[in-house]
C-alpha cells in the first residue's frame, strides 16, 4: 500500500505465489503468533474489561469480571458529544487532507514522472515531518498561534479576530493540527495510485473531445479511487482516535475533547478502566465496520 | 492536463505545500538556538549552548537513550518476524490468505489509544510490571505490519527465476536464501528497518499507556509540554531529523549513482 | 578445451508422467526417451506443457504420477540441487548482485569443486566472453547475457542440459548466430541437450530429434526431416510448416496405395505414408510440393490433380509467391512457387488446376476438429 512507495523502487509486483509446503507455516507462525498474543488478545482483554463491575470488596478503582453491558449505555450517554465531535473533526480533517494532498500527489506522481530522482526527493520532503517528533511539530504550531504570538496579534489588529478571541483551543486549531499531522498518510497512498496512472488514458480522453476538467472528473478521479479510498481509511481512522492535537496541552482545550482524550483520561487518570475499555471497543467497532465495507468491495489483497 | 490558470499553478502549489509541511520543522530548528531559560516560548537571543551542552538538561539524554535502545531492539525483532511473513505471503500459496492479510492490516488501522489501552489491560491482567520491556513488546507489535508491507513490495519485484536458478545450480534451500534471496532483499529490509525505527522512536500514545516510570523522548516532551519544553528537546529533535533525512537522501542519491554507473557496455 | 568437458551426456526417460495443477491438468500420459548425447527439441505452442515438462526434469516441479530417469537412475524424488541437470532459463536469471565470473562460478562453489574461478574463466572462454568477466549482468546485452547463462550451466558438466526458449528474447540476426553456436557447442562437448521452443524453424534446424507437444502429450516424435515429410496428425501437419488437407472416405485400395474421392477428384496416397487404410481419412500435401496449370493436366497414376479452382490472392514474400486458390467443395488451397526470377504470368481470378506427386501425399491418423468421424 502506501508504505510500499517508501520501500521499493517503482517496480510493480511481478511474481505470483507458486509454492506450497510446510515451510509456509514456519515462516508465518512466529509473527502471527506474536500478533495473536499482543494484538488480538489485548482486544479481547478490552472487551472483557469493558464488561467489568466495580469490586464490592475492593478499594478505589478495582474491578471484577462481569457482564455489565450497561457500561456501554453509560459511556454512550455520557460521552456522546465527544464521540460526535471526534468523528466530525476526523471527517473535516480527512476531507481537508484529501483536498490539500491530491494536487500535491498528482504533481509528484504524474507531472514529475520524467525526473525520478526529483520524485524521490519530493517524496522525502513529504514524509520529512515524520522524522521530527510529532509532539514537537504540534507544539511548534501551538507556539506560532499562541495567544501572544505575532500571528494572532496581527489578526486581532486587522480586525479579523476579536480582541478576546484566540486561535489555540478552538476546533479550528485542532482540525488544523490534525490535518497537518496526517497529510503524509493521505499523500502516500494517493501518490502510489497516481504514479501508476497510465497517461495514455488521459490522452485518449482528450483525443475524444473531453475538456481538461472532464478528463479529470471522468478518467483521472475514478482511476485514482483506490488510492483515495486507502488514503481516506489510513487518515480517518487514526485521526478519530487521536488525542494529542485536541489535548489542552497542545492545540485544544477542554471544549474540544475527542474520544481519545476521554479514553486516556479515563484510563490513566480516573482509572475508570471499564468505561475506557467500552469506549475503545466502540471505536474499534466503528473502524471494523468501515474496514469490512472496504474489504467486501475490494478484497484483502490490496490492504497490504 | 492543464488547469486553466496556466501550467505553473501546480508546481507553485507544490512549493507552497512543501513550505507548509516544513514550517514547524524550521520553527523547531530556529528555536533550538534560543537562549531560553525555563521555557522556550519567547526568543531571547541566539546561542549554540543548547547544542553543545544538550545533556545538561535533566532527563533529556536519558530519555533519548531509552528511545534509541527501545527502537533498536524493536526494529530487530519486528524486521525479522515481518520479513519472514512477507516472503511467505508473496512466494507461497496457502489457504487462509485473506485472514492473514486482515490480521496484518488491522494493527495499522487501529487507533493508538485502542492498541495502548488494550495492551496495558493485558499486562495488568497478567500481573506484568510495566517498564522498558513492555514498551518494546508494544512497539514490535505495531511495527510488524509496516515491515511486512515494505518488504512485501520488494519480494514481489524479485524474479522467482533467480531462486530457481540457485536451486538448479546445486544450492540447497538454505543456501539459496542466504546467497541469493537475502542479498537482493536487503534494500527492502533496510527500508523496513528504518521505517520501523522511526515509528518506534516517535511513538507516544502506545508508549504512554505501557511505560512504567521510564521516559522515552516523546514522553519527555509530552510531560514537559505543560510547563514548557526546553530548547534541548528541540536540539535532539532536530539532530534526529537531520540524521534521518541524511540517511534517506544518501540512499536515494547512492541508488541513482549506481544506476548511472551500470550503463550498458558491449 | 572440449576435452575438459569429457563427461558424457546421459539419457533421459520419462515414464507415464502426469502433472496436475489446481484447476487443470498440464501433462497427461507423457512418455519420452531422449538418447544420450542428442540435441532434442520439445516443440509446441504456448500452453502445451513443454515448459512444465522441462521443469519436471529439472526438479523444480514434482510429477503427480510417473517416474523420471536420468542415466538409468530414478530421480523422481530427488531435489533440484541434487540432480545432475542444469537449466538455461528463458529470462537467463543471472544473479544481479554478482559479477559475470561469480555467476558462472556459482554452481561450482556450491558443489565445492576445486579452483572454481579458473574453471569459470574457461567456460567464459568457450562462449568468448572472458573480457566481460568482471561486469555485472545488467551491463551486458541480451545476447551476451544468454551466453553467460549458457556458460554458467555448462561449466558444471551436467549430464543433461535444459534450455527453456533461450533465444526468444533475441532479435532475428542474433538468434540465427546463437543457434549455430549452441549447436556447435553441443556437438563439441557431447552433452545431451533438451531444448524447449515454440519456434518450429529453430527446432528443425538445431535438433537431432523433435517431439511435437500439444495439450500435455506428445503428438509425434522423430528426426526433423521425417516429421516434416511425414506428419502423422493434423496438429503436426499444421504446426510444422503449412499443409493443405483433403478429407474423404477411402474408396479404393491397390497394392501400394489407397485413394479417396473428393469432389470428383481421385486422390491417392501410398499405403506406407498413410496412418490408416480405411474409413474417413485426411490426406495432405505441402504447398511447396504442388504446382498449378491453366490447362487441365492429363490423368496419371502417380500425380494427384484437383480443380478447377480460382486464384483469389497472391502474396509476394521475397523468397516465393504464395497463391491462395479457391476450389469449389474443397476450400482454399495454398501453393508456393519459388521466386526464380520471373514470376509465372498469372493473375488473381485465373482458373487453374493444382497437381502434386502422389509420393508427396501423407495420410493422417485423425481428422480436423470440425469434421465428424465416419
């Protein structure tokens, strides 16, 4: 998928699986067992914990196994605003990331094809933000837009912002940060898809009297759809669960709390493990639904 | 394909986009030279001090050291396990392919809060004390899938006839792997290792859930964010950034040089 | 130098081979014997199973049923790296991360042969590429890569050398040169070569024996001249060169020949050249063995005549003229006339009779697919 662009030369896959035998099991077993132990089992652990009840005999924050489905009702009721907000921000940030990344990916993947070294360098620039701690880069935005910063005071002076209005702590800032941090996740899959686009389709479109915008709408866009879909999945899902950008220490405030913040505070601060787990399971459930819709349409081979 | 505004729109857009992507990096870099005291919010003057005395700030270098250690160990295991899976997926036919693909995809698609909380619950249930090794276990888990994806692309572009030629020329399967497959896969494995290290080094959320009192570099930054991140953190961040960019650029330029050297001869 | 490759070739035997893949059967009931020291060609269209056969002999696939013998030893269960067989792959499969010399020395190193580099150098001398020993394969042209692949296989003195369409990627002129070279090396070195190809000219030119494969089994096997002169099945008659086929029931038999009646013409074929002697039979003749006249020729016991037909197309191919003649009730007949300097003065639309010697007819064992058996 996306990361393949990072890993190999632009050579497309040529070989098909041919061999069979016991070696496969030896190759797959260790890694898959590891995932089974440290990915699947924890997910089940989450489900178990989400159904726990407070220990009647225990002290603060001790729980015993149970079947308290009411935990889910509680969590949905209590945190509905946060849930909706999360998906709202995620949707906004994903759309923004798509709009910003698509022309960039198009430029690198289609227009710059005659200069492969430039393509590689530009891709490096795209993922460069990854190489600096994402906390540091989010903090950089916070400081650039902080209440006393040059940017904010200028906007206030120009009358675009009220004297008591600030940027940091608003939904705008959170979405801005989310978009920024996840642009590479959107650009790489788009690039991979557009890089494989056969220009001759576009030429055929022009030859058949389609204007440039029609060519884009009817040919380029549909053909790059796999990239759009995988980019959207790769962006929307992590954004929905993010809590750094919305946290009060970074770009958000208590009014911009997302599911991730709630889970984090419930787990690490209030120690309300069942609620945190219930929310996690809900979040995971939504994601599984999205992924299964995708898999139903396109199968599993393109996932990796 | 042209936009109606002329053929410079797209390159101009790209330049603007790159500037946008790089602004925080430049900001962080500039402020690593700030002659700051406790917080690094206001510019006080230019100094090299923070770069030359970076370890004087309490905790920064320990956190950095921990992150490097965790990164290296996680990368070794994730790359080993992941490479084996990638080879199996590309070269072999087996029945439960779709399930394996799905199982490998899900950790990449699961939000870090869920991964972190789940593992933390699991460790708690097992009575395992959180520490450096729980962090490493967590990192191996989420880096695995990324390694598989990266190596898989490389394996798929490898001509299977090369391995068959090896067997035809009296090499048993083990020799074929070490003398033919592995050397040719090495660039892909190296990319995967680099990616895995980068993901591990920069990880915060999963680490935060599964660390005891141990500090990694991102944890250090997070806990310092409330009162003010010291410029020394900027120094380390920028140093890592520079190193990573250098490695990637060096690899790409090296690849290009090699390609040009291999001009056809008769 | 050839004396260093003194190991004589071994013979190859395939008994009752069946190879199934998930979803289809590639080879069914295959029996094959290649004598030692022979240049043997396995010829057939794509999908006929010839490459699969080669891979079975190399050990890269295992047969579902049947046995494989090399030099008399049963190697069916032996792994590829334990068989005295080497392959020249269609894509050459030269290791890109090793020099040409190391590529050639690879097999020797695996077998722990003494002095691998010196022997590799000798092999490169044999194919006249020792000046490129330190290059990487990517720096070589297609023809050079092919020769390195050959050297890499030959240096191991295999009892049996397998060649999987090795000349397919070369342009025409280079292919002709390599055909001559390969044949020369095989004769000089005395190994058994099993050459797989879909190019019938190549097979007929280079091989001592040709086996024509179709749909997983061998249709006919023999010396190229025999196969060409006397095809036994419709497939072979059409795959090797071109044939005109006439179908009819046997109406009369004599001491030496049988005859059929098609559209009023009596067509005869010698019994020795007919696969069956009664019932419905397809009798064929090659386009270059026939001539045509504008006047009906006199009847004769040793000439077959059909006509009258109309010339509907004339193609000039440099070497010859190819005439397509439509004969009522018989279909389109092709006749080649060698270009002797001045073409026969004839035009499209002319009415002609076609004749050929009875000795040049052949009777096939089967009938074309769209004809029902009698």
